[in-house]
C-alpha cells in the first residue's frame, strides 16, 4: 500500500472537484479507456470537456459518467469475463454481480453517448430504454466480454461531487460501429487519439494521469491486456491518498 504526501492529496482533490462543507456518499461511475495500435505506438481515445461544464471544464478525459442501475438489465451478446467480474465484485464495499454488470454496461453506454462508438457485435438488439436506442438503430448487441478492469478511484470526501469510478479498457477492434459525428450528447467537444506518452502530457486531471501510468505498467507486463491481473484502488484514508490492490 502506497501513501501520498498532503500536497499530493490536495493536488488530486482539487483536480477532481472544489470542496464542500459536508461529505457526500460517492456514486458509482465508469470510464472506458479505448486503445488502438499504430506501428509501435499504443493510442488512447480522449475528449475535451466543454469549458462551460461545472465538473473538470476544458480537461481532456476518457468517455464515462454515472452508472444507471437499470443498465444491469440490458441484454448483451457476451457477459464479463469471470476474472474481470471477480475483481469488480471484490474489495471495498459490497458490489453484487448485478451492480458490477450495471457499472460495466454504463462504460459502454457512455462511450456511445459521448464518442459515438458502439462496443459489441453486429446483430438484432431491442430495448425500451431510450439511452440505448442507438444500439438498436445500428444493429449492435452490446458485449461486456472485451472489457478489462484497470483501476478504481474514489473521490476524496468534502467535494462537491463524489464518484466511485471503475476504469475499464478495450481495443478499438471491439467497436462494431463508429459514428462519424460523434455521440448524441456532445459532452466532449474534441475527440483525439493520442499516443500514451502524449496523453500524459495533455491537459488532464491528475487522477487521469495516474490511471494512464497504471495502464502503461500493465501493458508493459501484458501487451494483450488479458483478463485478470491486479487492480489498484486509489482512495483517501486518514488524510492520506493511498494506492492499494483489490
């Protein structure tokens, strides 16, 4: 378990959200780090948040957002790999299989909404959920099988917004449909594919930089990003921002 200095804690905390008088319970959230290979480089998809957003305005981030518990009921072409599911349901708090499924599916939904990328397999898909209609319209059945669980981070207390975020990764080849105009929400005004080294130098939140470093270490050990492996959790404990393994 690694600790950070008080200055480091404050820096990460400021990058997540401004302070709040009373602590909030963190809400489940999910982020997807989509990767592509170009020669010897591995590229990562990032988007710039609109300057008018209250949360991290103007920062480059991965597609992602809050989890909707109803996402757990969305049919899929293939479920989570057993080792990925085991890591998602382990560790701090109680994460049921249904909750883990909802968190993972929210990463896929948010990637469609913000980036116009539909992860899954071509085939008939029907749902009454409005936020999943894009998959039905383009004939894509969502699939959880490609997702790899990379890291988890909990926003420090006394922030305006708090999230318990799970960071997933997948490859561009797992995208069944790429919409040229981006996603329907337009939350990200600029989508770019950056080499990992360039991504770390971009205007990104400090926690995002830390997650990219985690991803690079994992890719160095396993370039194929196979299921399983250790998953770090970042959280504040007794005024120390720590890294522990789930």
